[in-house]
């Protein structure tokens, strides 16, 4: 191999290595800097606290693309730095009810449907790892509690409440979303 | 970019030659054919030696551009190493779990879409019929056969971005609750621009079509192997309106 082709090969290898590093770095960075990801879209749509019902998929004003038009959805954005979040959803058997939890950076970390109901409700407390430790310390002091605890990987994120009507219409499912709750349990 | 690369190639070549050779005499003896004049390579080496950072900069610039192009290309094509394909249908079981791969995660961040969580369900997407031809909104299709085990399923017709197609019938989807079944309990949905008896999912406009089958409360969610083995409904093309659409459907896959 002549010097010229050797040098050309070395330069090519260097370029490929730089391109590879840039490719991987940009992929990993994108979920943290994307200006139009789901959380950013919902931050504009549901700026305040509590639950907001999303417009039906495909209708004007729907902040999230690619949703199922058969499913009525409400969103609750959370910031666990303000305290643990108590989440509660009524299950009345008139439709398929599911809750999905998503972190700020786009990881769907937990989901459950109405088969997990207890006394007609889906109830759990969402907290950070340190808040769970504090809660466990309280447990040992005050006796065990029966609440279901879910640990979030990041302090911020959002919960989607979905109802797919089995009997009745989409409008009824949308009304069913009114019985869903999400609120900061103990402000810190 | 190409000219910068050529320049860098020549400059680095000259630098390397200079480093390997103690002087012009050795150069002449080792490379008599390539470098008949001993003065020329020295002159090039001196010029290149004056720009040591430029070559590195050019390599970085080319690498940066290629790396970003690769990212943009992969995200635009929606490549997902964890995808499971069954017939014309593709599912991405890991997208709704914490084990989501970086490609799918970056794609979601770019599009703003929210995946179905594994605890809720699993979505299968089809952009071609069973013979591999692209689905078009000017054609008619029959979606029939087995539907995988799920408490509820929905079948939705959208454009490639996932937006439902506005239509006078105001029907964007069928669900397992409202679909009509035959005597044996079988399901057949006709996806077509013109009205059909039975389960008719209307199409409007032209351009590509995407069918999404969402399974809610399914044991398939989150498990690659089971999703791959699932029997899914067949997508058969019935007809296409308009010669142009037909020709397009025949050439694009």
C-alpha cells in the first residue's frame, strides 16, 4: 500500500469515527433538547395544575400526534419536587380504562389498566426515590399503609388517563374522565 | 466538503511523507517514480506544516456533517432495531417500556408522539398490503382474518403522520366493540374511498395510507416472541380508482 492510500485510509477511518461519535451523541442528546417533544407540547396545552381533557385525536387543538381517535384521554403533568402525587381513577365497567406514566425525557415507565382496580378505583401515589424512603420511614413509625407506591425515574413527567368506551359513546367516555384525579399529596 | 477532503488528503499525505523521510535524498531513493523531483514534496510538506489544525478541522467538519446526516436519515426512515414484523404489520414492543432503544426515543422526541405503554397495549402499523405494495388512499382493501387476543382492539386509517382522515361519515376507526361480525364471529373491514356494505372504513384524499391496529389489554404487549407469533388480519387489495394511483401503487413499495 502506498503512503498516499494509507493516509487516505487513515483519514477515512478518522472521519467515520468522528461521524459515529456525532451520530450517537446527537441521538442521545435529542430527547433532552427536542423543543417539540410530547412534554413540551403538553406544557403549552396544560399549563396549570390538575387534569386537562385532550381534544379528540385528529380534531384541531390536539397537542399530541398519532393518538387513537377511539380513546378519550386526559393529561396530568406533574413535578414531584412539589411533593408526591396522588393519582386516582374511577373504574365503572363501562369502558376500558388505562393509565400510562411518562417521564420528562420520553420514557414510558409504568402503565396499568382497570384490571388492577380495587373497590372500583385505581389508586396509587407517585413519588421520587427519596420521597419513597421518607414514606417508608413514616411507615415504620406509624404502622404499614396499604397505598400503592410507584417510583418515577425523573421528578417531572406526565400521566395519560385513557378511556375506550365499551358501552356508550365517546362523549360518555369523555365525561368519565371527569372522575379522574391527580393532586399533590403533601406539598413540600 | 469534497474539496476540503481532497486538500486534507494531499496535505496529510505530504505531512506523513515528511515525517517518514529524514530528507529529500531519502525521498528520492524511496519514491523515485512518484516523486521525481526532490524539491516538490518538501515544498508541499512545508505548506502543510503551516496548517496543522486545518486538516483536523476538516476531518471534524466532515465527520460532524456525516454524523448529523446519519441521525436525520435514520429518524426520517423510522428505523427501529427492536421492531417485530408479522406479515404487513410492524410492532415496536419495546417502545412502551423503559427498555426503549435510543433510536425510537429520539424519533419520539422529534415527532412529539406518545407510545402505548406496555401495561396498556401494543400497536401494529401497516403501510403496505400483504403483497408488499404501499397502501394508498385511492385504493380499496379488505382487512380480515384473525385478530390477536386483546380485551379491546381498534383499527384506524390515517395518513403517514398518524392524523385521521376527515370524512363525511365521521368514522376514523373500528373497534372490537362496534364492528359487525359474521355468523362465525369473524371480522372483515373494508377500507375504501366509496361506501361499502358492512364494516366500511372511509378513505378520503390521495397519497399514502397507514393502518394501525391497537390492541388494548393484550398479553402480547412487551414480549417480542409472542408478538412475532401473533396471527394478525390479512390486508388484501381489492381495487384502485384512477390509473395514476394504480401505477403509483404498482411502483412504490
